[in-house]
C-alpha cells in the first residue's frame, strides 16, 4: 500500500513478482479523483480454483 503517493494506490503481486493488480486513485487533479482498477492475467498455479 502506498497511501502517501500523490495518487494513492494498493497493489497485489504474484509470488514471483511478474504480475500485479492495482487499485489506484487517478485524475487530472486531486480534487477530481477517479478510482482505477488494473490487473494482469493471473493463473491457477495449483489447478485447485485458487488464484494467487
């Protein structure tokens, strides 16, 4: 979590760090904030229905 960034965000990463998912605040100015959700493709490494 990066709460002190100009546009704060939280992220999750794959175990090897090669893939990430972000939820962040964005916009043309802090007073016009939008929420963005961006994600790469995660796989089910154990084939048990659990995505990591």
